[in-house]
C-alpha cells in the first residue's frame, strides 16, 4: 500500500465513522505514525508504506474512530503558534482561549504578578510569560495537570511559577496584579449533551461546575477581591450563554465576543 492509498483508505474509514474533517485527520494521524510533516506525505505519495508505519497508523485510526480526540493520540495541540503537550489529564486548548490571552496583552496592567487559575496544559500562563515578559504564576488542583504544564514550560523556555491548590485559597492577600482563568463552566446536568470526544476523554474536573455552571465564577470573583492589589484586573473566559449570569455577579465587567459573535471574555477591574 502506498502513502496515497493509506490516506484515501483512512479518510474513507473516518468518514464512515462520522469523524469531522476526515481527510485532515487522516493526514495528521499518518504524519504522526511515520514521524514526518504533512508535506512529506505528498512529496512521497507513491512510496510504499512500511509495516511499522501501517501498524501505528491503523491503531491511531481505530482510536480516533472510537472517539479519542486526535490531540490525545498525537499528544500535541497548537496554541498561539506554539505546540503544547496534551494528555487526558488536561483539557485540549481551544482557539477561543487565545482571545483571553489577547485581552490580557491589550490591557495596561499594574506592576505585579499575573496568576492563571486552572492552568491545565499551561497554555495561557506559558503564552503570557513568553509574550508579555511578565511575572507569571499558575495554579491547578490536579497534580497530573501540573506535570504536563511544567513539561510544557520547560520545553518552550517559559519562566512560570507553578503551584497546586484550589483556586485562590493559597494566594496571599493583595499579591496579584491580574487573574486570568478559563474555569470549569459546564453544568453537570448538560453532560449528556456533549460530544463523546469531550465527555468520554477530557478531564471532568476541568469541565464541570456544580449547580448552574457558575460555582467557579462565584468563588473566583469573591476570592479575587482579597488577592488583587487595588486596580487589579480579572479576565475570565465564558461559555456562550454565561454572560447574563456573569454580569449579575460582576456588573462592571466588560464582555467581549469571539469571532462568531458569542460573548466569550469578561474583563473587570476590581
């Protein structure tokens, strides 16, 4: 079987399984199987597929057809132009979260540390450390997630101070210039409405919030009043339907939309 035939067969299998973007997914999985960039596939489309390549490729296709996200198969997700290691211990960084980073970078902050709450892969904290050249710290309740974040920081050369804890409970009073977070915001009652790739594979600790999905927002907003210096800033990513509830908790917040026009980022000076 040639590289071209393997791509065609993989695309057909993924399409029949209802996988989005089957051709692109086949390209990514085959590239990962043979440890070559996608351009190589087309420059060597008539090459025979080695047996070891086929074994890896077949396994990756099977995992994807069973619902495992491509990013957990390859172990990589791009964020803000950089490749981040991801495992099932962390959420897969989404493009929308880049808007949260942009909001911080565009805001004139008072001098002092910035804290990323629920850092997961470290995508937000590491990106801010590299782009803003600011003093960055990151907290997560999951030790497994922190291992991933620390590995990403080391690989990308980012100076981030990581600590384990529950939101802002371990942070000293009036010690932060800004807080940034993409917290858990999906009500557990909506679990059955999610794609299988999300609910079956991504960490529930980072996905779900009790009650109406606002539990973490309530805690972060209340705790931020203690740990932010006067004039400090709070940046929060929102679910598409969270803005009205968030405004009741934080009336002074500015709400910014994503590229689709959905309310996505809340910004407030505390």
